[in-house]
C-alpha cells in the first residue's frame, strides 16, 4: 500500500499521524518513498532530530517546508497558549510581569532565545536547552532565517551581548530575539544582552518581550546574581526612556526556584 492509500484509508492514526507521515515523505523528496515502519510518535521524534541536526543547506524548502509547517501549526493548535496581556504586573514595577511556564506557548511580541555564538540553534537532539525548544517549535524556517540574518549583519559570529531578530514562524510570539549570554559570572556582558534585546525591540516597534533566564543553567551563571543583573538592567533601560517604546517586559522562568528569586526582587 502506498503512503497516499494508507492515509486515505484512515489506517494508523489520526490527523496528527497523517501530517507527520506527509511531512516525512515531503522532506525526503520521493513520491514512492515510504516512511520507516514506525509508530507515528517515533516517526515524529526522528523528524525532530533531523531538523535539529540539519545544516542550513539541508533544510526543507517549498512544498516540503509547507508540509512541515502544516504539522507544526496543527501541533500549535493543540497547545494551551498563554496571553501575556493577562499577566498581573509586579508590585514594585508595573511595567514588568513574572511568569513560570513554557516560553514557546507564550503569545507576546517577542520571546528571547538564549542562543550560542553560532546563532543557528543547537545541533544536539538530546540537548533539551531553550535554544532547541524554541527552534523545534518554530520549525526549520527559523534556522534558515537566522542564517540569512547572520550573513547580512553578523558575518563572523553573533558575539556575546549582541542580539538579532527573526520572525517567530510557528510560535505564538511574533518574533524571536536571539542573544548569546556569557559563560560564567560576567555582569557587564550579561547586562549587554538585556540592553541589546531591548534596543532591538525599540528599533522594530516590538511593544512586549519575554526574557528567559539568560546564561543560567548550562552556561554557569549563578541564578541569583543573574536575576539581579536582569532586573536592574531592564528597569534602568525603561527609566531612561525605554518605557515609551516597550509596554511590557516579562521575566520567564522554568524552575520554581528561579521564580522565587525574581519574586523577592520584584514583588
């Protein structure tokens, strides 16, 4: 039975499974190519790993990209999205909100990606860093857009403290702002990350932005001092006129312990 016959017969699963198989066949570019004999969940994980590992020239284009985007849009509709406009503001500073959750589900002007200096995302499928989370949810078009932006404006690399903007593609956020944080405790470089992101927002007319905890975790910056730099830099930028350009800054945490650190600083 051909792939088309299998799909039309309704065999092996629901709409999600069908979209996965269509994406697989489109990406690997053969009308007669059958996906490996795996369940749709295993097939989906193989697709995820392929896109994480793929060099820019290997990324899908045209009909193949459309098939992948259709799959990612279906998956987006199954998620519980969070509207940043509903967040309570911090008592210390009502221009700022705190939120613990999956940043790839946040409806907001821009989310911040803790990138590496290569600027193309993480290439390790088992590395569940925020770089991977964002790229996997946005889709392979994000890596292609990063490559174009790097070539145009950052020809050597995206240096620590710099920031670049791409569309959000299959994310609920309009944009992704990528910035490489420092490895270890380097306050000036970390402050530069936050300032660069906010200047990108100002330049692009992005009125709301969500920061992840840049440089903590694998990058080794202690969470408490990193939060102090983040809050101090953002509030100073807003006080110096930035509040006319950005209405809402969200500090997004994944760990409850990080949320408590920010609450002590802002609530």
